[in-house]
C-alpha cells in the first residue's frame, strides 16, 4: 500500500476503533498481519478449543496455517473433515471463534452475508470469544456502504471462488438473484457486542481478503 494511503487508512482505523469500543466491542489496531498473528498467539490460551469461519483473510494472514500446525489447541477445522456439518456445530461451542467480516463500519458496527449461516450464528450467539480479523480494505462508512461493498466486491468474488452459476459472476455486481445456488441467504448487521468485549475486532492496516 502507498505510504500516504497507509497513513489515511490508519487514521480511519483509529476513528473506527473508538466507535467499536463505544459499542461494546474490544478493538485493536495492527500495522501488519504478522503483528496480529503474534498477538493472537498470546491471546488464546493453550488448551482452548478453536473454530473458524470460511475466510480468505484468515488464510492470507497465516492464521489458518498456524492453527493447522498447532498442537496446543483443539481445532475444529472445516477444511479437513468428512463431516463439515458436525464441525459447524462444534464451532458454535468452541472457546474461541475466528472469522473476518464482510465490512467493518466506521460508525462501529459489523456486516456479514452468509450462505448456510454457520458463521453469523457463531458471531451472534456462539462461542464466548469471537475474534474478527479484518484488513482496512473492509472499512466502510455505514450500513448503506456495507451493503454496497458486499454486493460489488465480496459476494461476486466469493461466488467466483466457489464457481457458483449466479449472475454476479458474469457482471461483477449483485443482481439480487433468488437462485437456488445463491450464497446470500443471511444478511446480518452486528450493532453492538453483548456482553461487552465478547467480540474482539483486530484491524490490520493491509489489504486482506475481500
Ligand atoms: S444475491 Fe445472487 S447475484 Fe447477488 S451477490 Fe448474491 S449470489 Fe450474487
């Protein structure tokens, strides 16, 4: 990222962190994914069970590799199982749940769109500790921009990744389809963290995921 862009996105991240904290989220800033990974290694106690949602950000930050190699955690790994439905349910009862967010609003809320709903279920009423890992490319001003970001960026890219025959893969933006193969079944805004601190947002000043 260009030096001036980095400074601008850092400033925007600081404003976002304040608003997230005002809304009951724990929130921290990191210059790099490497710094965030080091923080996570200290944060999650040995012996914990850890689940995670589908996320390019978790891959790009090295978090999934770290969890995959870990011997100190019980990891509910959706990518290495014959029974993904069972893993989704185990994740709901894990000590920690890691995911990204389709958008992080500067006014201090989160926005996520899910297919099966396993990820937003864990976020809303799952593990006692939910950790959101997001690059500053996910920052948007408000719910209106969050919806647009998903429709123009996150959802088309995700549909392409999963090879879904939906209109957005042809045009690069959402056509509000009702296709049986749509990935857009649950649209969830998280306005606050309750209990306070249950949801912990790690904002990284890098372009990560989509
Ligand atoms: S609603 Fe349909 S067209 Fe819109 S992003 Fe989702 S899958 Fe694509």
